């Protein structure tokens, strides 16, 4: 089978496609023919040794996938060969085959295609944990989403609307904002052409957003936090901008506001039952049409470096997927 291999820390162009032996599941494992693998910003960081999770070299990157069970290992009774499954793993998804622990799998809902199934776990899992659990966004509240046209951003918009909130999307181009509106955003801000604080003030009639969802970091964090409503919740999702902002701590004091950290991977590891319940709610919303992953591009396995370069250059809208069998 073919797989992407990272042998040295470096940029996406240092990755190679290699022929590896077919996988054999060990006890408690399931081997899967990978039909689609979601691409996420942490994949760009992991191969450069810039992420909090640091695998040993060599390794195959990629963490979320959908595919068909090839075989099951000793002790596995929940799945059988031929079952369609979704999996979230630490590494290994950018390959034609993978052996995954059974606890990393969930059945693929009927009627779902592989590409969409591979685009759900990390982005929607992160945004559900952030918006529902950590921020506890309520119907009638207002949420501002920075970097709103990315995978987690669009997921946050849809989840906010599913909860009955008003959602303001902020992104860097009008084209990206059109995608945000198509996914339910009530108002938009182009922070490349508008003053962010003034635009937030106008969009919230001076009140400010109750929740700010920030996967970007960088220069927009402080003006956004200065605009937050009384008792607001500022969700720290990540730093796609590449810069970790430093906020003056008098700002949460003055607004009675909270800085709330969001680390979905650790939440899923520490609280697996709560994460499974969240995934079930997401699948229910998907069946109802309340959420629908936006897949803007599909890449063959050999095009994985290009997919990661596009992600790093912030050219991606919504989600992109690798199709390893191509």
C-alpha cells in the first residue's frame, strides 16, 4: 500500500509517497481501507515539529479519515470487514490503509459519503466542544467567529445557528464571507478592509458579542476582546496566524469576561463519553440538514504536499480532503 511519509521535520514539500507493507490489525485494532482523509491546520504544524503533539520519526501524518474495514484484530466485536467507519487517530490517515484502535472508530451514518464523513471529527468536534461545552452559547446570544471561512470557522457558524444564536462572521475576503453567509452567518465583517472594532460595534449595536470564537490569534485578538460584551466568553481555539497574542489582563477584568481554552483532542482523550455524546448530536444535526461540511477541494495522495501548502497559505475555504486510493 502507498502512504505519505515524514522522515525529517520540514515543510510539506519534504514529504514523500512510499510503498509500505499492507497493515495487519493487532489485538483491539481494526484495519481500514482509507477512502478519504481530512486535512487540518495541525497537520501543517506536526510535520514541522511545531505542534504540542510530537510523533516519532518516521511517521505518516493525518488524523481524521473515513473508509471501509478490511479486517478486525483479536477481541474486536463491534465491527466487521466491510463496515463503513469514521476514525480519528493521532497519525496515519494520509495512507491507503491504516490500523486504528477500536475506540477511535465510530460507524459511518447511512447516506453519508466518505469525503463528508472524513471532514467531521476534528473541525466539528472542536467547534461543538468550544461553542456548546466551553462557551455554553445560548439561543438569542451573539457569537463573533474570526477566521470564519476555515473548517472550524464554518463549523462554528453552523453550530451557533443550530443553537439559535446570532452569528457574525469575520474573514479576510468578500469571497470567503459569501461562503460564510451560505452557511448561515447573519452578518459579516471583512477585517482586511474594515476597522474590526468599529465593525463589531456596528454589528452588535454597541453591545459586543457574547462569545468570540478565535482560531486565528495574531493582531485581531486584542481589538476583538476589547469589543466583547459584559460576561462575554473568548474562546482560544488556535493560532492559524502564526502569532500567539498577548492580552492585557485588565481587559477580562473590566468586562467581567472569560478567556476560555479549547483543546478538543485532549477533551476527547480525557472525556471520551462526553465526546461521543457530542458526536452523536452532530450526526443528528447533520441528518436534519443543520450542518453540512463545505468541501472545497479534493486531492490525490501524491498531491498531499500541495494540500498542506494550500492550508498553510490560508487558501483553503471550509475543508479539503485527501483521497488516498487515487
